[in-house]
């Protein structure tokens, strides 16, 4: 399958800050791609580079087969963008703002607009200045989702939405995927990413740290094991790939790197297993590991392989 | 201190801290403008005959809108002049100071949600309101002191009692509009609506006073501005109208407190009117969006510019007669060249109206920067709208709007002059004279465009350029500034019609410069990053 978005060595500097620092990103057509990273990692800068709002300082970027800086207008007729921090014209109503943006993008089906207003429970007759953050976000979402385009670029689109509206948003993205649309979803809501995304890319300090399906990423991290064995399992502690080993009430508890899991389980088996629990890494652990903020991780050096 | 006003003292200190620049600027700007104007009287109208001529000019037509009832016109002393010519406009400034400061510290705080944060601490229900009222009242008292002490010092012949009456008249206006703004800020949810309604009240009550004085009816007594002018400062001081102002303030504040006692934080009494659920069918291009966004401010410039033209036209005939005797204007006359006094007055007034129109041109073009820095350009540019069409959508309004401003001022000027002088030719001649400034205004649009494209964060420097030009234009002759400083201003190169004849060459050069600057702006904007 072709790539909707592909960058290689993409760079953007603001003064001495390297906001995007050699980023290699690939988003396949028709997938919902999660774009993750801590605050200030360069997610929004990347999106703005892809929109032609910023001129790259180096590297290459291809968007829907075109150059995001040169072919801006042509490409924009094939994509919709929902910014993370929505700023609206204070004296236009929400409905007017939606119409302006969708018409500039080439118009929309009135039925689709009405349906989205209904689903997101948005009153379009209010002046934008009276909207709460969540309602401003809804205006941008309705304006973005009402357009029938190939690519949807969503920058933390659910910030400020209540859980009910988040659910509506998830339905909408699922429908887009069923219709074969590409979605690039920058997000911090782990459950949302887990539920929606086919693949994720994690960036940190402007660089790609990891990319792949969630299952792939899970492989790259540690499984937590709690075991009760017939004979004392202290010998396991010396095996390679074991971390945070502790003994409690005759049970052992430790984390094990994915590549050593097999060997560790076999040696446990020789000790006579009475009970065994294994916890796959949670998405939180994945994040913390790749974001590099977990305490123990720092001491052990860089988290990325 | 009761529970309802607990924390008022701390909030007062907090407001003073937040507005440690804003408050002095308001007070000093109004104070020094009044004192500066007063001290210029002696040089401008040295003899009693000069002043009587001035009084006669102001006694005609639309000019009366801008001055007081004219107490003491038969013996127009400096004092009578101060009260008649400065009090009404100073009173508007004082009223607006009340409105802006009070809404800022009441409704704006509530709308932004900051009031909730404050009210959640140990702060009584009325404390934020009380703190705002006290701070603004104190600001008016400071202004009162500056004027009461400063006026006698600024110009010999201004009596201490008259100066106290003048300052007290302004204090009264300030207090009443504090009450007005406090009450209106209780009613609306949006701070902008509160400001808008309050400003309308300021304007309407001012017009009631002005029309009342023009028609010699009881109407001025219905307006706080009338209570100020009826104190007859410097002529025949009366103190009891100040009592009317204070009583009105007390009633307004009592009503405000009564509403504030029952009202939820953040809620209003007047619900925000719902707007259109769908955009008008024509609102589908960047140009239509720009027109919609600039519509209100376009009209807010157009109408005053037209009125300014009317004002100048209505006094043209009389102004010309004393114009030739006034020393301060002779320098200007010398620059323009010899011509009939009325022609000179027409040329000068056309120039001043064009200068005002420059304000529109700059503000309208700077909308580009506002849209960008407020992140509203980004969603538009994320649609298939190119950088150039988006930029031109706003520049077109600045360019075409400049022409509209010049036509409006020329029309107002020409109509009033034609009626006053009975010379129907005045209309086309003055519209043409005004339109001659079109290329000069375009140069200013070009300057904004080039700054916006090349150094967007400093696009506001265009205002500084205008400030420098106004400074050089009006004070340059007095300060004997070198000639090149005048030549920098595009306005200096426009033929001063109707004194001078139309000359196509400078117009073409200015148009070419404007086109060059616009091109630089568009090209540089297309190549740069959007910046917040």
C-alpha cells in the first residue's frame, strides 16, 4: 500500500531549538495512525510542516504524493485538519465558522453537517466567544469531519471533550476507517489510541523513537511475572534480561525483557511452578518507557533500543 | 468589614498591581491633553478679538455638536473657552475611562473565568465589584486633583474656583459612568456586549446633551454630560449639578449591588442573542470572509470620517476669516503656498481627514497579523486557500476601503461646504481633493504588507510610522525640523488641492511605491513560516 505521509530526515529549527530533528515518519493509506509523544516532542510542528504552514529546514516530506510546501493548495483540497488549540472568530457563530471552513474546502453535504451537529450535541447559533473550550473543539471537529477527504489530520482532537463526546469521536474515526480514509491522530488519550489506531509512531525530541503496531511495540518491552515455585526461584534473578527482582511470601516477582521471556519461563518450569501470573505491558508502561520518564529507566540508560 | 465585602482591600491592591501602567496612562493622557490644550490657547488666541472670532465660529451649525452650551460666549475669556471647548470632549474621555476600566475588572474577569478562581478564595460576593468601583473612583479623584491644581498653573486667567468646578464636573461624569458601566456589566454575559452597550449609552447621552444645547431645551438635564456643562465652570459656577451626578451614581450603584446580590457568578440578566445557525450563502470565499470580519470596523471608521468632513465643511466659511490671523497656522500656510484663506482651510482639512483615513488603512491591513497571531489564519490556510489569495482578501479591503474613506470625508466636507457657501462646485472639487490622497494611503497599506511579510512580529511598527509622520507634520514647522523629515511622509507628496493643481507624476510614483511594497509583502509572506 502507498504511503499517505512519508518523511525522511525531516528537520525544523526555531532558533537553537530543534523542534523536529531528522524525523522519519510513514503513514500508510487507509490506516488510522496514532502519533504520540510527550509535550514539546514536535508533534504539532510536524503537522504544521505537513500542512505547509512551516518551511522545513532539511529532509524530505511527501504528503498524498505531493510536496507539502509547494503543492499546498492542491493537497489541502484532499485533506482536513483539526487543530489542537482551536481559535475561532469571536463574532461569528459556531455554525458560520463551520460553514466558512467547509465551504473553503469545497463544500459539504448539508445532511452530514446536520448529523455531526446532532451527534456532537453542538448549538451552532452561539457566538464563538461564548463557547467553552470543549465546544470550540467540537466546532473544529464538525468542520473537519464534515468534509469528505482522503486524509484527516487531527491534533489532539479530543482535548476538552467529555467522555460521551469522546465516544462519539471514536465512532466517527471508526467510520472513517471503514470508508478507507487515512487518519493521522495525534493524541494523549491512551485508551483512544488503543481502540482506534492500527499503528502508532512515538516521537521524542523531534525524532522517531518507535513505530509499529501496538502488538509490535509490546514486544519491545517487558512482561511482569509473579510466580510461586516448589523450589526457591532465587537463581532466576541471575538470568539475563531480568529486572526489579523481588521475593515476597515465597513468591517471586520480576520484569523480563521480551527476548528473554522464553528462557526465563523454561527455567521457572524446572523449579516446579505452583502458580504463575503474567502481565503484558500496559500502554502506560509502553509510553513511560518510550517517553523516558520512568524513574528506574533513566538510571539504566536510554530506553530506546 | 462584612462577609460580603471580605477581601476588598487585597483585591484593590491586586487591581493596582495589574493596572500599574494602564491607570496612570488613562489619568495622565486625559490630564495632560487638557492642560496642554489649555496652555496652547494663549499662543493661538492672544487677543480678546481672536477669542471672540473663535466663539463666533463655534456658534454655527455642526460645530455646536462638539462644544458646550457656550456660557460666556459674549465675553469669551480663556476660562469660558476652556469650559466650552474642552469640557465636552474631556468628559467623553473620562466616561470611556470609567467604562473600560470598570468592565475590565468586572465582566471581563467573569467571562474569562478568572473571577471564579478569585471568588473561590476568601473573598466576599461584592468584593470584586467594590474593589473595581473604589479603584476607578480613586482614579477620577486623582485626575480631579491634577486638573484642579494644574489648570490655574497652566494658563494665567483660569480662576481656582472655576478650575475646581471644571475638575469636579469631570469627576461627576466619571462617577456616573462608573455606575452605568457597573450596572450594564451586571446585565450581559459577554464583556464585549457590556462595553458596546455602555459606549452606546455614552454616545447617546452625549448627543442628547448636544442637541439640547443646540435647541435650547431642557434635554441637557437628562444627560450626565449636561450636569457637567451646567456647572458653568469659569463663568458662573454652580455646584448643585454635582449633587445630581452623585445622586445618580448612588442610585446606579444601589441597583448594581441589588442585582449582584442575587446573580450567579458568570451569569447575566440579558441572555446572549442566538446568531445564525448557518453562514450566509455568499460567505464561501476568503474575500467574503475578510469582508465579514472587517465589516464592523470599516463602518466604525467610515461614519466618523464622514462626520469629520461635515464638521470641517460647516465651519469652513467662518474658519477662513480668522484663519489668516492665527500665528500657529501661518507656518503651515507658508508650506502650502499663498492662496485664498478658505482654499487653504479646505486643503488643510482635507489633509487632516486623509491622515485619519491612514489610521483605517493601517488597522485594516494589520488584520492580517491579528488573524495570524490569534491562530485563526491557520485553519483557513489549511483549506485549499493559497497564501496569496488569503493575504489579498484583507489587503483588498484596506486598499478599496481607503478609497471609500476618502470619498466619505470628501463627500461630507463637500456637502457641508456647498450648503454653507452656496457653491455647488465645492462638492466635486473636495471629493477630488480628498481622492488625491488615495496613492498615499496605499503606500501605508504597502508598508504594513511588507512588514507583515518580512518581519511579522514587528508589523505594528506601521503605527509608529504614522505617529512619527503626525509628529513631524504638526510640530515640525515649530521645531524647525529639516526638510527631508517632511519628505519621508507619503502624504507630503500629494498635491494640496484645491490650493495646488492636480499633478499626476507624484501620484504615479506613490502608486508604484505602493505596488512595490505590496509585492514585497506577498512574496515574503509566501516564503515564510506562519508565526504565532
